[in-house]
């Protein structure tokens, strides 16, 4: 397993429940090992298995779909 940490800037959250909803949804995605989302920071971290998912695949998660109020970008270090 090739673990990689992906940092996200997340838009559209209005409360802590929004952060939990995004977190839970990310955890259902194949290749995502762990996810933590902070409403206060408007950011999230996803730990992925880079052998089975690419970082940009996270942005294709249904929680960030065109019909969703949540949007995200990968933060560059």
C-alpha cells in the first residue's frame, strides 16, 4: 500500500454537520483510507492508497458533484 496525504480546500460548508457529511462520503470512496474535514478551517485531509486511486479522483466524488453545494480543490504545498 502506498499511502499519500491529500490536502483539500473545501467550499460550501455552513456547519460542523457539513464537515461530517463530507468526511463520511469520502470514506465510502474506494482507495480512501481515512478522511478528516474541518468546518472551521474549511479544509480536509484524505489519506489515500495511491496504488488504487489518484489524488484528483477525490474531486470526482459525488459529494463534490455539479449538483452539490460542496466544492473542493487540491491544495498545493
